C-alpha cells in the first residue's frame, strides 16, 4: 500500500506553519522565508533505544518535592575558565549545548581547543559536516594543539553519527554544524526546518539516554540571532552566542539560556595566533583609555551574569546639517537613546533636538541593562558643553521618564569593583548609597537627573 504525502508551508526563520504559501510570515514579519515541505503519512519513526545509560529511563511514580533526592550536578570542566563561567561551572553529562555566532567568530576554533583538552582525560568525538578532516587537522596543527587522542568523524547523516558514537561511547561530542545534518526519513533538504528540528531531536535523545555532553554549532541570521526553528531553543539545555566584529581581536561569549546556571553570563576571549585565549580581567582591557581624556567620555559599571564589568561610554554631540538630526547608538538600544534625550530636555533643561547624537560602547560590548542610562546622559551633556568629566569618575543608574534616578541591582558590588580599579568618585542612585562610607572613594547619591547634573557640572 502506497503512503500518501501532504504538503505544508513552514517559515525557515521561526517555524510557523501555514496552509498555503504567502510572501511574508505573520509571526516573525520576515519576507520570502516560507518554503514548502512534503510530509509523509508513513508510520512514525521508531524510538531508538541506546544502551549503556540508565538516565534515559523514566520513573512514573508520583512523588512530592520533599521525597525527591537532591544531589549536586556533576560537571566536566572545559579547561577554560571563561567558558566554564558561561556554562555555569562546566559541562553537565547528558546536557545539550547550542553555540552560535557569525562566520569567522571563532566557534570551531574554540570547540576544537576544548575538545583537544578534554580528549586527554576522556573519550571525545568531533563530527564535522562543513569542513574536511584535513582542514580541521591543519587548524589544529597551526594552533599547536594535542591531536593524538581526539576522535574525528566527517559525516552528515544523523543515524550514522549516532551508530558510530554508540560504539565509541564518547563523553563529549561536537556536531559542526546542525544546519548540514540530515535524516534519511525526512525528504526535505538539509538546513530546512523539518531537517533541523528532527535531527536535533534525534541527537538530543541520544545525549539524554547515553549521558553524552552534546555540543551543537548553529548558524546565525542577519540580525545576529540563532537560525532555525524556535522549537530548537526548547530542546536544548544551554544556548550561548559568540559575538565579535571581524576587525576586533576580542570575542564575547554570552549565555542566553542555561538550565544549569545563570543566564546572561559573559565570557571574554581574545583571538590570537595560538587560538582563543581567555581574558581573566576584561575590565582592564575595556578601560584602556587615551592619555588625554576628551569630553563625552565616562566609565560605568554594568552587571553581567555574576560579576561586574567596567565599560567606557563615549558620546559625540555635533551640529546637524540635516532636516532630521541623526541618533546613532552602537552597543545599546537606539530607541532607549531617543527616550533618554527626551528626558534630558524635559527634566534636565538641555535641548539637543537640532544636534546629531552618537553614542558608542567601547570594546564592542552590547549592553542589555538599564544601568547605563545615567552614564549616557552625562556623556552627552559633557560632549554638548565640551567639558571633560573627571578621569576617576564612575557612574551608574537607571533614569525614569519622570527624571528620577532609580536603583540598580548589585549596587554595592559595582562600587567595590570601581574601588578595586582606582576610581575616586562615584555618582550613583540614592537608593544604592552604602550605609557605611567606603574608604578611598567619594560617593554622590542622587535622586533625580537635576541633582546629577548639578553634582558634576
């Protein structure tokens, strides 16, 4: 009896399904991203059982939370402190980690270094589907990595990969990349929504039932987000993104999802001739300021994951020759910059509506929190009035629409980080003021924007 097939139309960006083709996806608003796939009505694929691990078995007995035994999750160190920080302390056996980044960001280099280190202590398998084995070997030789124990496999069939992995029983396995993997039962081309979804589900099931640490490499879209269906984000345990401009030697590794640790953790690496090298003190690198400090420059403290980080904010305000003055923000939300300029006019009495305003976060770091608000406004006023701010000044605080300076989390830890780097003055929210005076630093706690401007200008 022949099996019937039906067609469906699926968005390649978000995985939304439609009954017929249309030019724009109404879920993610992307154009020309809906493709046709053919679905067979054949019986469902068999559930593959992998031997050698009891963690895949489920216990159907109903228990209360008090009856469940809580044990520490064992972790495997990657050999790199910054990567362990983003992962929450290391790899968890049976976990699935998805790492993404732009082409040339250093994903394959970082994973190759990690696998070569782990192969010295345990069985590790590196599966490459985009590069040949010779290309990977040449990269390892160029980076002077130990190559005697790392197992390599060039394959794109998910079933063949799992069969080989079951015979080798690796503790860690890398799939580079998930977009080129395919399953024989799926008729669509590799990289399509159905192939990526089913391949990831099959590999995830293998990792859970065998206790293997599975690392998937994913491509990114034009806006810098991970490509593929949204269901992929729910399958995995940890999602991290490797960011960095091609003209910069520094790379930032940011955690977007982590079931075994803190999210939005940040790790900093430097791309060198010997590969990716971790930066243990990123604040010292981001604070490499010029000898002569110009106006429009101020240092602030952001909170990334579980640690503070000192970042320099630069602003440039100049006369505009256009009908609509430009508002350019690099490293922060441009809409928030427009809102802050409106607050500056209404509650600070400073009008920059006829000026071009440019704001830059030095070092290529992307700031996602609101503690940058006060530092941005002080840098803009400094450039507008051409007055240099003190070099030993540190600033942080959220600015509300009513002009109030709102507190930010971990204020005391931010102050201690500033003191450690030699800063003598600080402008912070009034609610973050320390109860006891810190030696070596003058703390100016302000309640609103007007007080902050008067304190420094």
